[in-house]
C-alpha cells in the first residue's frame, strides 16, 4: 500500500501539486490523467524523490519515504522504478549494460564500477529482455535502437530492479501507435505477471481507459477524479481538459461541422482562392 | 514459486480479487540460467576474454611505469635528502616581504602587466583561431586537402612551445610585454584551433539537419546549428587558458618578455626568499580571483543547469 498525505510541491509562487491525498493498494494499475501542467509529472517524480516535496508525506508499507536519506533512499529508488518519456538510457552503452543499471543497488559498488556482472545478474537481465522480445539486441548500442525498442529496454531496466512499484512518466508520448501498443502491453504484463504496482501518466484517455484498473484525474495540482475507468464520463473529461477535451476524446455531436465545411468556412473567412 | 497479490478496485470499494501472479523475476531467472546461457552464449562467454585483455593492459602499463622509473634513476633516497633542504628554504621564506614599499608597487605593476599580457594574448589567439576551429573540423570541412593542411598547420604552430615563441618574438620586436603577448598568441592559436575543432566535431547533428532542412546555407548551418552548441565549450576553454597563461606568463617574464617573471627570477637568483614567497602569493591570489570571475562568466554562458540528485 502506497499512501500519500497532503503532498504539496511549490515552484516559487506556482503550486504544481496541491495537498494531494491518495491510497494505492499493491498490484493496481493506475493511470494519472489531466492536461499538461496539471502536476502529474511532479506527483510521480516526488514519489521517486527526484523532486523534493514542499509539504506532506509519502508512506510505503510503514516506510516513511519522505524522510529517507543516503543508502535508504537508494534502496527505495530500487524498489520504486521509473520509466521516462525520453527513455533516459545511456545512448553510448550497449543494451545489456543499460539493463544492468537496474541491478546497481543489488550488488557491491566495486563490482558494478568494474562491470564485473555475475552470471545470475546477466541471466536476470536477459530474461527481462526476452520477455519483451529484444534479447537479440543485447550487444547493440542503446542509441542505435528505435524509440519503441528503447522504451522496452527502459522497462526491462525497471523490471530487473525487482521493484514493488513502477512509475511511468508519459511512457508513450514519443512513440508511434504500433509501439504505443507494444509498450503499454509491456507495462500491463509487468503489472499482471509480477504483481508490481504501476502508476503511469498518460495523455490519451482512450489508452488510460483500456489499460488501467483505476484512473486519477488531476487539475491544477488537485485530484478531481478518482475511480474505475467506467466512471470517467464525458462530463468529467470536459471538466478535466476544458477546451482541449475535444482533442483527447472523440465526442461527435450532431451539429458538428464536417471537415469539408470547416475548410470551406476557413477559406471563406479569408476570402482566399483555393490553391 | 508464485506470489499472492491482493487486488482492490477504486474508491467505491475493494473488488477483493486475490490473484496468483508469476514469481519475481530474479528467482525465475536464476532457476533458468542454464537455458539462458545456452540461448545467449555470447553474452555469458564474451566477457572473460575482454576482462583478461583489460587486466593484461593494466599490468603492462604498470610494468612500463616501473621500468621507466628504474631507467630514469628515480630514487626515493635523493628525494628524502632534498626534502630537508626544501624545509630550510621554507623557513627562510617567512614572513613574505618586499623589503621596501617602492618595490612592492613595482611588483604590483608588473603583476598587472602579466595579467594584461595573458588577457590580450589569449583573446587575440581565440579570435584568430575561431574560424580555423571550423576549418579543421571534419564534419564542417568536407574538402579533404584543405582540412589536412589546416590541421597540420595548427600542429606545427602548437609544436613550438610558448617559451620558444617568446625568444623568437623578442628578436623580432625587442624585449618587453609586446613580445609576451605575441608569444602567447602564437602558441595558443595552435592549441585553440585543435580544441575548438574537436568541440565542433562532437556536436549533435540533428539541429544542423534542422537548419539545413529550411534551406539554410552552410554558413547559416554553422551559425545557428553548431555555434550555440559549442559556444559554452569555447568559453570554458578560453577562460581556462587565460588563467593558465597568467601562470605561464611569469615564465615568459623570465626570458625578458615582460611581467612579474623577471622579478621572480631575479629574487631567486639573489636568494631573496622573502620576496620570492611574496611574489608567489601574489600570483596565487590573482589566479584564484581569475578563477572566480571565469566560473561566473562560464555559468552565465551555459545557463543554470543542475543535475538533480
């Protein structure tokens, strides 16, 4: 159980996350939605302590996360993996070494700095890579891979940490539709096969509804929706996204103009000849 | 091996589904290690040979060091004996003093001259080397012959040390700070050309492609695609050389090309140890001040970029 109490983060006068209370039971797949700037990323980064909270606390199974320092903070980061929008891989290192980064807090430091991976660690890394069908790329440089492959490497790195929680910050925002499905399937698999709690920020309401057990809607740093995906009505989406609602979900209405009409109106307004 | 996971739903009440999930990744992978080794022999076998090579190279280098020390008559005994002498000199150096106030003002004036020599020499060299940094970079200069001659030309200039340049310029323009400026300018021109070109070769190609895609000319690509990327690196290098040259300008002074070095040699030659320590302290303070100023300038150019911990 991950418990968040009155968690707040200010950047100067701007309140990014405003007194958020949240309880996430183990094994849930949770999607965090809301327009950009709603505080989704800051919330996730605070849970991994990449951003320091201004107020409030985070507790994971009686461990006070907000009070951790030094080695115990590193242990928490091992238990709580992070997947980034821009992958955050080391481009110049090969895939296997990148995945091995997930084992860093499992081995003595001298061993990792000399790259003396044990056979067991290699087996764990390879089994994670096999899980996502990219074991054949183990010797390739991470920078030479496609976006979808890189994000799968990043999820493999998260998985070999043997974490209890995986945080994914817009994991599919820089991917094409096919890779979006591959990566979301990978996250779902991590959640279903290993019982790891997954907390992910998503732009697409459609995907969030399809993949998540529970959705959390954020607006101006506050939680305004928390419930099962079927509870997310068009009215709630409109409240969450305001004028952008039409961009994130298809709400066809009878009176809506067709694309042809839109273009005609555009041209007429500017009295422009069709080119 | 498997784990039970308690599942629960949204805030409208727990769905209370207890699901059986596959075990954690670690134990499963350890159990299946044999098969993984069979499927990916290269990953498991590849490293011992590499490791042996690494160990051999490190041992070889260490052996070379030991051989070189032996061949060059390195002796701890002689260092030990000399240390006593050094301690004696140190006692002669305190307190640092210039003797008379008039001499102190003379020192201060020549220190200013040293800083001026270094400043003018370094920045002239940077301005002159700026275009050559691009000409000597492989990713900008596709014309092979010109690239080759630019690089070898810079090598040649760099191959002559600042001190030799000082002796050459003294013969051309006579004794004094002007020769010092020319000496620093000449040798640093070669160094900057090389350092700048290497910074240019390491830039990210994507922004350059972006500028090219808009129909930008070769010069526009350099101006907007490459320059913003390399400017912070250039600034750091130039400022470091300014600081380093303030130190080496003292050496230039020794051969008569102006600055504080002249007084330093004179004091050492006449065994005025209190003056020596004062001069060294003055140089140290100047270098520290330059370092402070240059790090301010560097961060202003780079912009505040912090690595989050």
